[in-house]
C-alpha cells in the first residue's frame, strides 16, 4: 500500500522511509500548504517520539521545510496529543509528529496536522504531498529558521484542567515504553492523591516488553496481573504515541473502548446538555442508547480519526470515541487525548465513589464479537456479495463505511447487526457483529465465518 496511508505516513526505516525521503516530505508539506492556500505564517511545529531513527528523520524533515522557506518550532520529544496541543496553541500553520504510533521499532513516520490541530488525511493533503514528492520542488531564495521551544509544561497544565476532583485512587499504568512515559510523570507529579503502580515508563523505541498496542488483549496481560496482585482500583494502558488508551477494571477485566465512550459522554453531557457525541459505527448500540438517555445527540461516523474530528468540529460536539481507543474532545482542539480520557474516567470514579465495574454495570450491555479480521482476495467484491445476501434475507443496509446490515429493532429479542469494511491501513476485511442474545450472536458468527473463512 506504500508509505502514504489513509491517516498518516509510515514505513520501515531506512528501506521504505529514510532521511532523503523525509527531507522531500518536509519540502512537499510546505509547498502543498502554499498551493492550497493554507500558508498564513509559514511556520510549523515539529516533534518526535522515542524511536532510534526519530532524531535523524526529524532533522531531515526540518531541513526540507526550511528549504521551502518555512520556519520550524522544534519541540523535541513529544507525544502525538502534545503535538496537537502545540498546533492548537501556537501561531503556526500546522504541526508534524515524527512517530509510527504502535508499529514495531523498525518503523518511522509522520502524523500531520493543519492549523488548530485539524487532521490531514489522504484526501486532505497526504495524497497531494505524495504527488509532490515525486516532482522537482523549488527552493526558496531565503531558507527558513529553526527555533527550539519546550512545550511540556504548557501541555501538562492543559491536561491538568481535566484532572480536577480526584480522590485517592490506586492506579496501575502501563506506558508500553512509549511516549506516555515521557509526558505522564510530569502530570502525575501534580496529582499526589493518585497512588500509581507503574509498568514500562522508560521510553524505548525497541518496545522490549510488549507491543505498544493496547487493542490487543495479550498486551494487557502484565497490567491485568498487576491490578489483581496489588488490588488496584483501575489499570490504564497507553499506546506508542500516547493518543490511545485502554482500561482495565478493579478485577483486571478489560473494559470495551466503546463502553468508555458511553461513560465519558454521559459525564460530559452533565455540563454540556444537548451536545453532539460522535461514535464510530463499530461501537455497541449501547453507545447511542446511553447518549440519547443522557440528553445528547448521537452522531454515528465512519472509522478514522479524520472523519471523527471533522464531524465533531462541524457539529460542535463535546466529545467522541472510537472502538480503537481514540477519544476526542472539543476542549482539546477537537483532537484525541488518551490522558484526558484517563483522567475523566478517574474523575467519574472519584466523584461517584463507584468502581469502574460498577459504573459499567449501569449501562445497557449487548453481546458482541469484537473486531475480527479476515484475509480476503477481493475485499470490496466480497463485502458487496455478503451485503446483497443479507439484504435478500430481510436486513436493512447502510453503506456509511463498508456495509452495515441490521435485523430488527434495538428492543427486539432477535435484534442483531453486523458491519463489514475494508481496512484503511492493512489488506484485510474487518467484521463487527452484535446481538441482543448470546445464542443469536453465536449462530450469526458461524454463518458469517462460513462466508469469510477463519479470522487471522
């Protein structure tokens, strides 16, 4: 699929992405902004994660930006949410974070933002940058300059705005040797009421302990064991660039990220009644149910941070959440922040004097498979074939993202639905399936697996 992805630029260092290409990407970023009328200040923020290739790739990227006549604010090591904070608070046209998120250590890449932390995706800039990289780019008569600036303290103050009202809680935290290990200690220093048990806080781009992807249950095992052994109140697991978080309750059981979205929505609607809440279409139908009951406006959106953020911004919604563990906030430049999500959950536990499992038990729950992945030779054709088959059986179809087919209404005993969509980042078809009854779920899962094969 190449290094120019749907939401970012990512590849193996140095075979797919090296300093020479990084230099061209920096130059192309600046030229694209000028050509698309987004160059107001000709200044951009650049930060990097903890990977061993990040310093030299960042240096080359900045050289490319300067060659185009742009000035750079170098914020050094930073998480992706900290990079968004810089884009949202500094007088710049955009920001670039040198990171490959949860990918293994040999990967490197870039997450791109426009003014005010607006996302740049394949359709809104990455595709154009890819085309420009293949051309001869004009050098500016006067190269830009590089200024270093420490933004960590400002970012810490920003996150602390969401950490009020905390009680004395015992919290297990696994940073997976990612960038949360760089930002969180400074935040936690200001929150002495939290008694933390810490795993893998040392930023290390080789990820020596486990993959920095909390979406995979095997990466939660150490945190689950810690929570159970030390009888902690809650566990938090962050990904490589600290823009995603997964939650483990006091029993060491993982809590679905869509259920966390529902909890956060219910909490924020107390002070923003009637606001829109964006959720992705893979989420349990418990999410729109909770949002509606809490007086909010459920806004279903296709998968992907650029779509989620655009809808949240357009609707002026208060927050949003994805099944992947991205949580978005109006008061955070409509961008995602795992740390803000974590502190909001801790605040709910503190103010309600309830455990996380008790808060979850208050919500309606249905039976779901979670996301299953399949290797399919012709993804679009296979999705269309299965959609047609189930519409023939009486299902109601939506084509917002892949195909969603629903049978019955939410309250019906035999209500169930599934979504099949092609992955935006990998050559896979992804299935999500939910039903009111476990026996319906099991039967429909068997049916769909007979058409798709075994999950990978």
